[in-house]
C-alpha cells in the first residue's frame, strides 16, 4: 500500500495512541467543546469533541452532498490510527423531513451535519484509544502529535468520576398534542387506511418538560447504557449551541455497511413489559401472534426488502422475534444482504430512510399526512444518526427514544405505527411507554 499523501489544502492529519482507561463520564465532564457520543451493540463506544471539520448540507440532496463532502475530506490524509477502531470517522445525522423548519428545539440543527472531532476517545476491545485530528493548511504531524501528547496527559490525570448519577428532575410537562386532537388524528388516519388511501402512517407526539436542574449528558448516557444495553446510544451537541444535546437510546438500527455486507432491522409492533418473567413471556407470545401488530411489522419487512433490492446480490430475512427493552417489547426481524457492487453507506441510508417503521406507506402520502397532522417539528427525531469512515462503511440508527435538552428544558419524541384497526386510546398509552425510556433517566426513577 502506498503511503498516504497530503495533496491539497484540505489535508487531514490524524494520530492515535492507546491510553489508560478513563471513565467516560469523567471525560465528558472535562470537555467544554460540543460533544458527540456513539455506542452500539458489538461496536466500540466513542466520545468526541470539538471539530477538525464540519460538513453541513440542507434539502433533499443532503445525503449525497454529505457523501461528496466526506469523500473530499477523506481523499487525502496522513493517518496513523494504530487500530481500526481509532481510524478517522465522521459522526452526525440528518433531519427526518427533506427540510427542517428552524423551530425550537431544532434551531441549531441543519438538515444534515457531520463532525470530524478534534479529539476522540474510543473504548474498543483492544483498549482505550485517543485520537487527535486536524484538517487544513496548518494541520501538521508535529502539531497533531504535540496535541495528542497533551491530551493524553490531561485525560490520564483526570480524577475518576466519583458521584452517583444525578438526574435533573422534571418540573411541569405536557404533550404538545391534546388527547382530543390525537383521537381525531388517529380516527382520520384509520378512516383513510380503511378507504384504501393509505396502508400505514406513523404519527408522533412531542412532550415538553421543564428541568429542575441542568442535565449531565454523562450521567444520562451512563443510565441509558445500563438500562438499554441492546440499543444504539447517541448524543450530538451542535456547535455554539448553549449546551443543547440531542440524545437517545434507539432500539432500531437503520443500516450498517461493512465492505459489501449490509445489516438492517425491521422493528415495529409494540407491547409492554410484564411484572414477572412469565408475564413478559406471555406478552411476547401475544405480540408474535397479534394480527394488528404482525401486519404493521410485515409492511416494514417487505418495504425494506424492496428498498434494498436495487443494491443487493442476495438478501436474507431472519425469523421474526421479540426485542425486549426495559419498558417495551417490539417485533423484530433482522435482515442481512450482500451488495452487488461497492456502495457508500449513505446511499443505503438514503434508500432506506424513512422506513415504514417511522414514516408509512405509500411513503409520499404518509409523509404528507405526518406534515399536515403533527403540530411540532420532527427535526432529527426518527431520522438517521451515526458514523461514516473513509472507506464508505458506517452504521446508522433511527433516532428513536430520544430528546433534545437545554440546561432548563427537555423535548421528548415518540410515535406509533397506525394501521386499519388502531385504537386512539391504546396508541396514546403506547406513546407514554415509549417516552418512559428518557423520562425515567430525567426523573431518576429506577429502571430495570
Ligand atoms: C416511532 C417509534 O417507534 C417505531 C419503532 C418500533 C415500534 C413502533 C411501533 O410499534 O409503533 C414504531 O414503528 C418511536 O419510538 O417513536
């Protein structure tokens, strides 16, 4: 392999070194620049802060624009990563709709933003790694290596995080959709589904809450990682953002591309948790056999299969099963495929988003219905969040079970899939169950 060359002004320098283990919460407490956090089952957990480069795109071409900008950024570089987990990666996400109105709480979120962190700590199987990145005319190996040494010294001297997790506590809270408006919307959706205008639509609600104290993203993510070990954990803080965080613990992987292997999940159809293991099992069996939920789920499986078809040489749909989370259980079908040719992960993200687990069918009619019905801005809720690397690999989750916090407020989001026989009251309660994952950590309630 020929050595990487620095060819233009965009030259990228990246250096990494193993460091002693440092508590992720101590790292987060010590950072003042905007941070990103990513953690997924079977993947290294990453905390990054600052920006060596930031890619922004808006509008319907946001996926291809970010791909072009990422390819330009990674086209030349002087990289010594030491281990695959510490290699240069971009972290960020997209808006749900083609265009996001700059409405609260999304004012600081464009339609797509990816950050190449200035400093990154990676918790990998091979140990803890520190990476320092720089981009531009003044990015020199000597400067980056000096910064790496300084950052290593500083991180290794951090006091361990000693306090128990502190929950911010919730003051007043209200859903932005009234029960009456919700009932009317669900009835209207089911009427249109029964009339054959739509097959399925996912309607969501926002919940606005005041916080009793400023949230600590380290404590929140720590709690979420304990309660939701089989979920994708993320936090994204926009630059110059007055300490705004968008974070969540999503049970749904949108897509992961590694070489030519594609993995994705169909996740739709929900029930609660039982009081006992036997009740849990009973609820899971009921869910697997329930015609409304299996129909809602099967629409997602079939659509994902169709969406992937143009790209893949083979596809394998796993058995339908139940994914059990701390507050709910979902129908889950894992899907794997082999690409016919090399594809950038963002091509697959664009092809799959939004799946009918968060949009509906037919897609255009469902999106129109969502825009017309929902009285709040989805922003990045239910949209792809994740990472990409220089080779076009990456993993994206669907940003569910998520919230935006400021030092004094939280806005939570949750939605439900509606089909012909959906009941407004049951769907209202399901929204509450889906809020619980974030509400529990904000309130400091004990979770399973
Ligand atoms: C839209 C959400 O969940 C989706 C994912 C799993 C189960 C779902 C359901 O049963 O309705 C939804 O399709 C959400 O959590 O906000």
